[in-house]
């Protein structure tokens, strides 16, 4: 990470990073994910897995990766040395699971158990894990690192973002429409082995792939912040 990348995270809400994983590591991760027990995959279409929420426990090698010096070297300059991974999700957009994602912000976090607390709302359970929308201050303390196992561009549903929108807090539907009309769309093309780092409140979306093929992404969320009122991060 260089100062320019840190500035981009704060100003634009995202930055792309090349060469995070070497080909041998990508092959190893791909095999581990392919061998994961099918019942661990919370999301399937036509019997084909495309999403796994409890990634760090279902595929332990991803926990090693999330805590590796390599990945932490990108996270710590932004969040500090106390940064830790608090959630990980696996996405695989492919020909049997080729979906569109509308413009949104990542507003929920995963916690160990439900404890009703001021400022925390929208409780739900996903894949057996409690999720909740925390205050904006907590979301602002977080950083997402999306590590790509495959090349992603406009042909296979790469992430699209509206730069700088993370600086405007939690947005309602009318505000999202406002920023869609005002801000240019950036398509985040990332080569295999690269990564995209982003703030959760950055508006983002993706289109269905024009050429459906694997678009495998390891989505790691980090923070240096403890939760209040006895709440604990799931991880």
C-alpha cells in the first residue's frame, strides 16, 4: 500500500490492487473450495453452489489467508495493527448462477448472538448466523478486501461502483437514485490474483455476465472496532 492508495480509499471509497495471490495459491484455494462439503454452501441455484457465508469455518485455509501478512499488509495501513477479519463470504458467479445485483450499500454485520441494543436494527438470520444493521460509525470503521480467483470485467459481471458515495452515510432509495444520476459508473476490472479494497458504504452493483464463466471472489471484512453493549462479532 502506498499513500496514494490510502487516499483513494478515503476519497473514492475503493482501490484496485494487482498481484495479491500467485497462480499456485489460486490453484490451491480453488481446489479447497471445490472440495468443500456441499451442505456448507448456503446459496445454490440449479444444484450449483454460488455462495458460502460461513467461509472461514467451512474452508479453514481461507482463515489462514485472511490473517496472512500479505493481506494484512493492505488492511493495516488503513485500519491499524489491531485490524481483524470479522466476516468472510465466497461468491461464484457462473453460467448456472448468473444474477444481477441492484445498487446497494453493505449495511449488515454478522454477530454471535442477538442482543437488542440502541442503534442496531433489522435483525435477521442468514445461514444460521445472526445479522444486524449497526450504526453508521461502525460501518465506517470497516474495510472489505475482495480477492479475485478469476479475472473479472464487464463481460462476466464485475463489480460496478459510484465513487465517493461512502462519504454520505446510509442512503435511502431516493438518495441512491440521486447518486446514480449524478455519479459516473466505474467498472472494477480485476485480474486473477488481484484484489479490490472498498468501504462497505460505497454504492455498488453488478450486472449478469455477458459471457457466463466463473467469477470467484473471496470477500473478507475487517475492523479494529469492538461492538458495544455485549455484542460480539461472529468471527
